[in-house]
C-alpha cells in the first residue's frame, strides 16, 4: 500500500491560514499595497544587529539551554518584576507562536475545551485542535469587550483554559483592568488557566497604561516576544511566564520539539530589552491616526487602542466581496473570517510605509462607494 497520500486526521481539520493566502497574492503583486500582514518595518536597533553579528563570528552558533540563556531570562524577569507581573518561572521560546503551542500542549488533553475570544489570532483555535482539544468561541461583537455573560455560559466540566490576546490582533482591543479582573475571577472560580498573548504590549496608543492579566491574577500564563517590539519576526524569539508547574511542563515539551530557541537571537535580545521603543510606537500611532481619519466617513471602525491593526466593518457586512474588490485594485486586506466565526469585518495592518497610506485610504474608500451604489 502506498502511504504517501495518507495524512493524519489532524491535518484534515486544519485549514491553511487565511492571512498567508492573501499575503502570497500581495507578494506576487509587488506594485500593490500590502495591508495584509503584521510584520513591523521597525529599524532593528543597531546594538541588537551588532550583537547578533558578533555572536555568529564569535562562534555562538550551538545549542543553548532549553530554558533559555540565563542572562536573557534574568533580564526579562527584571522587566516583568518592574511591571509588577505575577510569575513563578519563565521559558524562552521559538517565537510567541512556539510559546503558545507549548502552553496548549502543556494544559490541553484530548477532548478538553478551550475558550477563545472571537475575533482571535489565526493560530489559537488551530493549535487547540492540533493538541486534540476543542475550541469554543467567546463572541465579543460588536465592540469586542469582554462580558461575563458571554463567557460563563460556555464553561463546562471539560473547559480547561481561556485564551485572551491584548492588545489584540485583529481588533487592536486593549482590555480594561475591570475586564481582566472579571476574567481572572471567573477562571479562579472554575479552576481554569488563563493564557494571555500580550506580544503587542509595547504598542498601546491610549493614555491609560497597559494592564497585563498577570497584574491582576497570580497564576496567569503570559506569552510575549521580540517579533513586534524589536522588529525581528524572522529570528523567532518569544517567552512565556507563568506558574512553575506549567513552565516546567513546557520546558520538557520543548526538549523534544524546538530543543531551544535561536541562540544568536537570544544574545541579541538582551540588548533589545535595553532599547527604547517609544519612537517606533509614535510612528505607528501616527499611521493609525491617519487611517482612522481617512476611513471614518465611510467605515464603522470599532474602538481600539493597540497593536498594528484596525478591524473596520465591511460595507454591507460583505467582507469577501469587499476584500475581492480591493484585491482587484491591488490593495490587500484580510476578510474577517480568517480571525472569526463571522465574516462581517476586514483587517488592515498599518505596519506599512507612510507613502502607502494615502493611496490605500483612497482605494478602500472608492471600493466602499462602489459597494454602496
Ligand atoms: C497576537 C499574535 N501573537 C503571536 C504572533 C506571532 O508572534 P511570533 O512571531 O513571536 O511567533 C502574532 C503575529 O502576528 C500575533 O499577532
């Protein structure tokens, strides 16, 4: 029998990423405007680049500890303590995505249910499925805020975890301390893990300082990383902080999967932690303001305060038609159903150079006008 056509049951349940499909189209049309991907055009700070190059030349090209370089772990722990985050231990991971995968592998058994806030980052539900779990979705439309009455009815005796992401992809939502306390209280009462992906925590545009779930909950599992804050998405470096038993389980799983995170990136990240990112954040604040000002007369844009994204409602809530028409005009945005059980909105990433913003706004508005006729 030829086994080459036989794939696992698992992969039949996992669709390819809806972002990658449009990103590939954008790459095939380099004269278009790509608003499809959250890959920041941050100028990687020189000390970070220098340290990476030096590390390669100095022969730092080998396996390192599964848990991560001691000096990086210590530097991250210092930052987390300064921010008054609760954690007992931390693990350096292959990107935030690697951290999320290991966290789910550590806490989800086959048949367990995981509550995921909808809209959600593309990996969340699929990784739960990869672990044999069952994703359940917390509907947060229309304003994307967290409400106990949308969460509590979903909790069953199979529920193991709640997955949050703020600042959020695709919505840009940043939760209030009251919303986070409510989730922490529910989780503690029902014995659930809370896994919070806070990779955009540096990119917050409101006056109110960012609150982490670990500011209000002792046993939270917090995922973060360097892809966004340092602009090194290709270096694959993240970290997870949380309760000792969870981090230890993740470290064991890492031994047999990723082995360790990238050695060179870890060396350089010690420098990255000392770099001031405020000028980059200001750049994104200005781009976000330009998009909101340019699109508000044609689009309903739910309130947001962070990350690199806006998640406006598509004209007539017809996201596929809107996105197809934009693609015909070579502006690449993502339909809402890549991130949601609904397909009424679209995501645009404002991680795009300033010269593209005006033409992008003009095209999005023109397509909206065409669809109103
Ligand atoms: C919410 C969220 N988490 C994680 C990631 C991926 O992070 P990393 O590159 O560290 O795997 C992204 C990338 O877009 C994201 O939006």
